[in-house]
């Protein structure tokens, strides 16, 4: 037999009924001869003009999944869903989902640990970058409210400018126009309202001003109500006399009334509505919670 005929006979062993024969079905002597002549079975198939052999469908189990993951890990394949699929190993991913309850559990069973992907911002923060990022937000039409920006940008702004407002101003923007909750009234308007209230209620006690809606708005714009009163040019107002604290019985009755009228009996709500009631509860019962319990004893 000539060498050419010998090669043809060898290559014929790669085909059965016109279909490629799986590598595992090639006779051992032919397999060895093909390796000697072509270096690999894949090269022999290419020489014969055949497509790659279709591997037999693998039978998976929890054990084989773990073994395959360990093998791939040893070869340097990252045992993550996307990395395995990109490397052509989607079969083991699907098998891990079926036989191991997911790739994460399969990886744990195989005792394979992988480093977490941590994306770090390598660009250093400095005043120039803070200003640039703020202007970029403005140009993109995104919010510059402190509660909406990247926490890293907010922290850097505080570090280099002291406050977020100062950083916004350094970027050439008007903070009052970009903040999320712009004030409802200008300072001058609030002071005018305060003067009008003083003229209408010259004997107004301080505790009522604190509970007044105007007092709440002034505390948002001034360090204290005293600063607001001074800015308005008022003296001797409001009246400093304290409202007499309710007695123990009056305290319990007030708590019961709040509950009957479906008002909150939380300490924070009472503090905003009637601080004297809160002080009376602490004086007579030790704490607000104990006063509420005394006013509403548990049903037996």
C-alpha cells in the first residue's frame, strides 16, 4: 500500500456513515497512527476536510461538577458565571445550577475562593476635581442636591471646602437655586412676618413662638430664635415667662386626649407640639414612655 493510500485509509476511520466519529470511538491503532502522522486528531480531521467531532453529551452530577470546577480553576479560569461562559464552559454553569443549587454553592463545595472585583476610583480628589464634578453634574442636567450626589464627591467637597454649599459656590453656582429644598421664604420676608406677629401678640410667650410654624421656619434659617428676634430688631419679646407645667392628672388627661383625637403620642411629635407636656411627663412620671403607659395601662 502506498503512503497516500495509507493516509486515506486512516482518514476514513474518522467518518462513519458520512458523520464524524467521536474521538473516543476511533480504534486505538488508528488513533496512534493519526497522532504519529498529524500530531493531533484535530489536525487529522482538518486534513480530511471534516468538522470537529461533536463530543458526547456529558453526564453531570454534583461530584463531576465539583471536579470540573477544580480542574478549570487549576488551569487559571476564573470561576464566575460570565467568565466561564466567555471561556466556552457554559455547560458546567448550567450543571452547577441543576445539581449544586447554583454556581456560588458549587464553588463553595469545591472550596474555590475568588477575589472580589473592587472598582476603585484611581483619580485623586482635590479642590479642582470637586469643582469639575459639580459643574459636570450641572451640565448633564443632574441634581446637585447634597442628598443626590455621589457620596465620594460629597465627602471630598466637605474635606476641601468645609461644607457642600461652599463647594457649590466655589463652582460658580448659586446654592439656593440648586439645593433640593429651596426655602419657601426669603429671610427678609420671615423677619417681616416676625415683626407683624410681635405687633399683633405683644404678650406672646416664648414657648408659643417655638411651637409656631413661623418659629420652625426661622430655626431653619437662624442658629436660634433669639438670633432671629435680634435680627428683626425686637427687644423684650417674646415673653420669657414659662407656661405652668400641667399636674400629673392634667398630664394623663392630655395624653388620653391626644390618643382620642388620633394625634401621635411619640415623644418627637409632642416635643414639636407642646414641650411643656413633655416636661411635665418627665417630672411626674420619670419619662415620657412611663407617662404614656400610665395613661394607657395594658388591658387585663
